[in-house]
C-alpha cells in the first residue's frame, strides 16, 4: 500500500544485508522494479514527454512534460529529491529549479492488507526546470472514459518475480474504479482510497510497481492519472492507485500560468504549499537490482 518510488541511497546498507532478507522485505513493501507484465516499446519516440528523475546515479521516479519547462509528477517523490536532482527527457538533461506541491497533499497512515503505512493523498507536484525542453508536451485530459482501457509506461519486469530490464515497457490495463463507485476491488483499500481524486486500475498480471511513481496513466494518448501507490504489484485484490488528473486539472492550469507569468524571476525559488514530509518506509531493492540500476543510470 505504499508509494511507488525507488531509491538506492542505501547501497552500503544493502551490501551488509543478506539477499534473502532484502527480497522478503522488498516484496512485502512493494519495492520491486518496475512495470509488471508489460511489453517493450519498440518506437522510442512514442512517449517523448516522459521524464526520468535522478539523484546522482539513482533513478527514483518518473514525470511528464506538461509545459516547455515544467514537469508533473507525484508529490511523494519529493522525499527522494536533493539539490542534485535532475530530469532526463530523451537525451536532454535538466536540473530542478523549484517545485510546487498541491496544497492538500499529505501522507496519511492507513492499515491495508494487515500492514500500516503512509498513503499519499492529493499526490500532485510540479517541477520547474532550469530551461525549456525541445520535447513535445503531454495533453492532460480533463475527464475519464471509465469504460475504456488505459496505458502505463516504465522500465519494467515481465513478471512480479522477474528481473528488471532497462528498456521502456508499456502495459494496457483496465480502469476498475468508476466515477462515484468503489463497489469493486478498490474497496480493499478501505479509507485509503478516495473516489474524487484517485483512480484504481490494473489487469491480471499487469500493474505499475515501485520506481514507476510519478509516471503517467494514459488514455487515448492523453494523461488521466499519475502513478501514486499500491499494495504489492499485480495483486488482483489490490490494483494500482493513481492520482486523478481531472481533479487537479484547474490547479495545474493555474500554477502553469503563474509559472509562465513569473518568468525567470521564478527560477531559484523554492515554492511549496506544504513542508517536506519524510516517510519511515524502507525503500529497499534486491542487491542485484540495486547495483544494476545504479550502473545503468550513470550519465
């Protein structure tokens, strides 16, 4: 039931911990890498607006380009951000100048699946880049076709117990929640799931997973959600949960206008509606996956 970030800042700790223990904890706390049950994206230009967030050699979240110099991602990703955090969009590299967090964002403790942990609510954040990108922006959809399928993207594994791969993968999944109805498997999250600003979606054997946080949930090429959290990966009774773009559409539009109007004077400022919140959750990966991702992410 935990945020789907992926951090490797504890490499030295991992080196001193047994692999079997790490695998057990990783599985329990939803820390496997990354899209489950996807297929390789052969056209590398298919999702040009997708950004990877890194701190040093560490990939921890995804984001999407929603303006020439602004990314949309999950607010809980700020827990892994430092002054050295940068974004990669295709071959371009950008540093983060400032961030704007949704004013209602919070991490709230909930008991799900017999485990207690922080659930992100109103999980939206905008990141202002140090310059404009040449990539096209993603279209944000101010609505959802509840009866249509959706697409998730990330660098994934072919099954929950598989090994990570380092090419972009995509998976088509079903939207399980409906506009005002949680009489579905979404109800397994209890009070942690809110219909007004969340979507739950998955298909048998297909789901977003750890490391996919902040990435897009797409429908007909437009973004309808932001990868937020889940309990395990590709578990039928616990589908992935996404921050609903339509809920925050007016807020995003307003903030993008404010950023544009502020121009260069906005750069260098720290703009956040809430203070930074730390989480006690261990964000561990298996030793092999951790070291592999570290070396693969070197710029």
